[in-house]
């Protein structure tokens, strides 16, 4: 034990330093949100303030349509999470429990799909959504359905690949025992297999939620003229001005955007840790 103490101490110090580096931008964001304008624009800004003010939050919350933007972002993120969980779970079960022609090709395509840069697909997706809007208006440009569809397409490959490991970790003997007890395949899938892969589902839901919640590129590209369908990241653009950017309001809006993500993390943190550990093992 005495030999391991110096190594453990170094590991703890390194961990604290890394945590501080990661947390510092969040601290600076919150600090800038409560600083008065004079301190934010100072030539030598200080990492503290003795005159906290919530005027920046007031300016953000009084922006016309801010509540609607918040609801739009929340609706898009939650729909993406629910659909990605459902579709990725069923796909993972199909790719793991069934043998069919082309299964390996599908797995490889799922992995390759994660390697394509988002920026390279933005313009093709724009034309695709414009064409799709003629047949299905709810999924066309200026509609929240277009954002749901695109985020779902980008979330599914990683979700399927992750859940495949969780499903494969469940012994086939368990399914055979359930069949002997009279359980159908559908009942085994939803009442036995689904709860067993819950940690993986939580990890997938967190990643899907963050991807959809923080999106700016697709929201700016697809929501063009319908301002009532804009999402929260677009609302921050109101405070960016060519000559005088309201940095206090920008940081206050960013802080408000961070709160739902933090709440989501707190609610699922235990399942998330076990889910990510299971993904690594898988």
C-alpha cells in the first residue's frame, strides 16, 4: 500500500487538474452571465465579481419568442431520444439475434456512417428536405420534423452499434428458458431483454439528447423563414450584433441552455456510468 500511495496521489492530482480545466469554461460562462456590463468589457477581466447582477438573464427571458424557442428545442430533443431508443433497440436485436443475408454489410455500413463529416452532408440534406417537403410537408424545410429526421439519422448508427454489444451480452440460454416457460419472442424482447439493456439505452438517450439539443448547424440550415419554429441556439443570435455584441446575454442564454442537459445528467447519471462501462466491454 505504501508503494501505491505516491502513484495514487499523482493520479488524484491529475484528475483534479483535468476536472478544473473542463469546468473552467462553465465557470467563466456563469460568471460572465452575472457580471455587470462594465466588468465584462474590461480590458483586464477578473475571474470574480463583487457586484453580481441578473440583468443579463432578464434581457434573455424578455426576448420575444424565447419560451417558444425553448419548447421547440425540447420537443425536437425528446422526440429524437424516444425514436432513437426504439429504433436502435429493435435494430440491435435484429442484427444480434437473427442471421440473414447481408447482416455483416449492414454492420459495416452502420460503422462507416459515423465517419462521414456532418458538414459534408449539410447541402445534400438541404436539397433532400426541400424535395421531401413536397411529398410530406411536416418533414420539409421550416418544419421541426426535418430536424427530428436529420438528428435521428445521425444518432441511429452510433446507438445501434452501442446497443448491439448490450444485446449480445444477454445469454441466448435466457431466451430459450423464457420460451420454455411459454414467453413469446415479443414478450421476451420487451419484458426481459429491454430492462436488461437499460444502461445502454440510457447512454444512447443522453448522447442523442445532447446532439439534438445543442444543434445549430441544421437548425440554421433547415429553419429559414418560419421564426416560430426556430430552436434555442438560434435565439442566441439575437444578441450578436456587428458593433456591440451583448456578451452578458449570450452567456446568460448559454447558461439557460445548459440547465436541461445538467438536469438530464443528474437524473440518469448512475445508469449512464454503467452503460458506458458496458459499451466499452462490449
